[in-house]
C-alpha cells in the first residue's frame, strides 16, 4: 500500500445523501426529525416495558433488545450524516470509517438473529402454551438475546477486516453514500474486489437465510396450529401477537437483501442510498409504532403510565 499511487489513507470523502445545496435544509430537517422521533419512540417503548410488571415477559424482553439495537443503529450513522449536511467537505477519518462499517454490519447481523429468537418465542407461545413458561425462562431469553449480540459482532469481523485491508488509491473517488457501508466502501477500492464480494455472499447467504429459515419454520408451525383451533376468535387471538413481528421481518429482510444480496450489475443512480435510508432511518422509526399500534398490552401499559403521571400531577397541585 505504500508503493506507486497507493497509500495508507488518512480519510475517506463521502458524497452524502445529496449533492444539491438546495435540498440540504429539507433533508437535514427530515432526517433530524426522524432521528429524534426514533430515539423518543424506542425510549418510550423501553421505559414502558421496564416500568410495567405486566410487560416483564420474554417477548417484551426481546423487544427491548430490538429497540436498543435500533437506537444503536441510527446513532452510529445518522449524527455523522447530519453533521456532513452542514459542511462542504464531507470527510471521515479512515479509523472512524472502519469503525462505522464494522459496527453497522455487526448490528445488522445481530438483528437477523434477534428476529429469529422472537419468532421462536412466538412459536412456543402459540404451539406450546402449556410448556411456554417452563421453556422460555428468563435465563434462556437472556441467552438468546446475548447470543444474537455476540454472533453479530463476531460474524462481521471477516468482511470488515477484509475490506479494511484493501488498498485505496490516493485520489480515489468519493464514497457515494452518507455513511461507510460495506458495499459502498468496496466500490472505491483500487484493486479487484471480487474476493471480497464473494466473501460477502459466502457469509451473507447463511447469515441472512439461516435465521430467515428459522422464522419461516416457526410461522409455518404457528399457522398450522392456528388453523386447527376450533373458533375464529381463538385463531385471531393466537395470531394477534405475530403480525407486528412479521411486518418488522418484512421491512428488514426486504431492504437488507436488496442492498447486500442483489445480483451484480449496474444499479439506478442513488439506489444504494435510498435503500440504506429505508433500513437505517425509516425502519427504526417504524418499529416502535408497529409494535405499539395494535398491541393491547402496550396500550394498557401506556394508559396506566398516563394515569399515574396525571395522578402525580394532581397530588402535586393539591399539596
């Protein structure tokens, strides 16, 4: 890397979400609003789960980890993207770019295993209700959540290390993205990245499809069990807690597959950035809404919390 026109880079340049100065204020306001709403929505959901003893169940314990993961995801990428909208030279030191690439990739892998763990929890709740409490103990729930985090940060090491060992030429083109994402960084390397792309597929296919297969198997068994129930009401009750999880799975897998496992070839201008905006900005914003809108337990917890706050205000006014 120290010969010819190759050197150890001090920094990467990023193009950001848009190169149009006229769009920057609008993009800044939209992304900042989404970021703050994501933080508040996930913090509200986690607070409800922690404070209401009726939500101290495995499903909500895993949901807490999903909310914390979403907050970590947006906090790893969005603040830097916002800062770059305020300056003309959007530079990121090599070490920070590498750290961002590794952490973002790790969190994405963690989510695949966390979503699979949530599907297993729903399978046990619907298909093995009499044994659910004995099987899905707090210790097992902790193992599933902790295992998802550990696997995420372990399995991302080969791809991140391989990408950061590549030579990057002096005067290479800017990264056409708003953060250091693995496919975007590989596109500016000044060497053949075919081995790196093969590694992405070799590890990405089992990492994505393994947990996805677990999710499909869980929901196939759930559906089979629900169809055997005697009444429409019991079937709706059995499936009521599954809809939110399926919506989150669809959002996550649809966008990540479009980014990492799409066939090689030219893509429409801005396609990678638009896809990344969806799963970095939009999905973490929607997840707490999806889990809250049609969840009666969360509704009850929110009403109870509101009543307590109102009672405390009333007692404070009287005193």
